[in-house]
């Protein structure tokens, strides 16, 4: 009974972490939307298109988080697992590498704007990344291994910081591009080797083994 209670507490804590991160990302998304496209402001067609897409993404995140919070039964403590099979590692690896690429490269696309615009867009990008990771972790079908999720978040935050720094302070030349490619490659290789050679069946924080089939 003690182990079951500890496992239930683990489930509550882990899901609570992802709920909190998703809610914080929604706050970040709303703040960046208000800063980028203030109410009543006039904007060209492209800006309106980007604004509508950003609002749609934020709404999707909010509705999905609400669904997981109010309309989805909590996972059973006996069936709750956070390890993955080799096939399940493939999509989480693809998600991590594409997310890192977007985080490190996206600030360069709007580096010709002023610093405030770069920071506002970067706030939206990182909020989108954190909220997306949180929603994935709240999903029973697509949930990543806990350690992999933590590593993805850490590498994503570092790539985001590197991208912002070089976007604001770096001169756009082949040297800067090479540095960013090296940084991105380091994180991608690290996550790849973690997925390839990490064969733990049970999560680091789990105290209860899953029931046999």
C-alpha cells in the first residue's frame, strides 16, 4: 500500500509540473501577442496572417490543456508508465531535433528588426515550445520518457538563448552561422545518443514497476 501511495503521489507531482508549465506558457503566449499586436493596432496583411496563426496556436494550447484538466480521467497508478519502447523513441527524437532547430534558427529570421521585436518573438517561440512539450507530456499516447523530456527542455532553452544572443549581438557572417550549426549539432548528437543507448526500462523517479502483461 505504501508503494501505491508513493506512486500516486509521483503521478500527481509529474502531471502537476506539466500543467503548471503549460499554464505558464499560455501566459507567455498572451503577453507576447499583446506586445507584438496590440489591440486596435493596424497591421499589414502578412502581420495579420501571422497574428491570426499565433492566436489560433494559443487557443489550441488553451483548449487542449483545459481538456486534459477537466475532461480526461487521471491515469491509473498501476498502468501509469513513463518508459518508452524503441519505436516510441523515434517520434520524440524527431520532435526534439526539429524543436531545437526552430529555437536556434528562428531569431535569425527577424534579426533585422529592433531588439524589442526580437525579444517579443522569442518569448512567443519559447512559450510555444514549453507549452507544446507540456501538452505532449499530459497525453497518454505521446508522452515522452521523463528524463528525455527534461533533457529536451534544457537543450531547447540553451538553443533559444544562443539564438537570441547571436541574433542581437552577432554580426551575420559565415562564422556566426558556423557557430550556431556547431551548437545545434552538439545538442542534436547528445539527444540522439541518449535515445540510442539509453535502454532503461523503468523511469528514474518511478518506485513501482509496471504490472506484467
